[in-house]
C-alpha cells in the first residue's frame, strides 16, 4: 500500500508545527455547527430508513430482501454517524440536544450512547497511544501469543461482527463494559448517564422481543437482525481502517503527544457511500479537531494540507484492497520501542 505521505519523517521527536498552527489555517466557520443543517441530515437518514421499510413491506418479495438489508444497514450506519457527531458536540451547540439526538440515533442500534460517548472521548484523547487508546489499538507481540484461540478468532477474524463484543467487554487487555456504570471507563459523576443509556438499550431489547413474539422471529430476522448485521459490518470496517495500516506508527511513553498521535490516522474514500455516511472517512482533520461538524470536514482538510505536508496520510486505494492488506498484515506490534508498526505472525 502507498500512502500519500513520507512516513519516516515521523521519527522526529516532534512534528514541525503546533496545534495552534493547524487551527489557524482552518476558517473559523468550520468550527461552527448549524442545528438546522444537522437536523436536515438526520431527517434525511430517518426518511430513507422509513422509505426502505415501507418498500420492503409493500413489495414483500424475497428478491428485494438482500437489497433492503444492504440499504437499510447502510442507513443504520449513517444514523450512528449522526449520533457520533452528537457525542462530540458537533451536532449543535446545545448539550441537551446533542444527548437527546444521540440517544435517538444510538438506542435503536443497541448502542449505549453515554457509555460509547465516554469511551470514544478516551479514544480521541489518546489516539495512537498503545497503552491508553481505546478503539482498535494494537496488542503487543507477547499479548498476541498469550491470547486463546477464541480471542484471536474474535479480534482478528471476525472483524465484521466484533463491535457488540467490544461494547460488552471492551478491547483485549481492557476491563469493564460500556453498559455497567461501575466500569473503570467512567468517572463517578458519569455513572448516572451510563445507567440512563443502558436502560434505553434494555427497553429497545424488550421492544424487539415484543415484535418477535407478536409477529414471529422470522419478521425480526428480516426487518431488524439482517440490517443490523450490515450496520455492524460497516461500523467495524470503517473504524478498523481508520487506524489499522502497516505504514501507520503507534507510540509509547514520552514519544507520544496529542497532535503526533492524532496524525496516526488515514483519510479514505468509500466512493458513493461518502455522502451517505456523512464523510466519516475524512478522518485526519476530525481527529485533530473533533468539534468540526462533518459537513465542514472537507473544507477543513483542504485548509490544513499545506500545514501538515507529508504528515497528512491519505489512501486512494480501493477499500476492499486495503481491508484485505490490513487483515493479512496487522496483528500486533513489538513489545519494545517507543515508535512501532503493525506486524504479522512469522514475519
């Protein structure tokens, strides 16, 4: 794989620009959210979900089901991304509205909004830090060799369905759950919020069970479970590829600091899916300033490219190609060194 960057430059102790330099290059309006514009994106996603449900029910044809599953699962994923913006506070400037919409977007997808929001904050705070990152961080070589077969199966071979396991158990080497308020993820004042989100998910499970009992579990399979699995596949593939690449470094100890770690991600294009899932693949600018609404990310990215220079990582390769390459080559990092790269067994 060839990234549009000169990665050896990251061997320097610090990058030759500051966070202030990067921020100054971005037009001020890029940091401003527009609640009506955000609501418009949300409304479009909800309208498409409703339309797909109506069409599937109206046609009631087996040949349409795979099309329905793929389309509905994709818009479930788009709905999650809107909730993702709520978690960052970029949906609106109103905290209460961000939390309300976040629950509206995430609860139907069985994602505990506050539990996820807090762990995702940790991920953004410690991106690229082997020891402290939260999401898709690498295991060390010794951890890899000590993992049981079932752990390796879940972590390295069930990429398309691993997210629910992460919500319940977090990543390898981490303790706690996104659903339990006493998990080490959460501060005391956050536990009430975690309970609220967990209750919302429990209610959603009860609603699904009621639908299954009332209409049959084949109904639940066709109209919820299959689109849900497509959604999970999208979520896992996109988040995996944000930070998993054999040419992207990870850091330990004093060799890591926020800006340097934030640069350890890659911008990727998903073609016609980009506007549907709200350009979540435009990820470098998002990691440096996660308060930028998704509809300003392209403009912000173009503004910071001259500042970042060779530190800006972007891949133009097909998604299936880079997914296969990362799946084959990105298993663990060395136990030693302050700057390390992914390796694979017997390499």
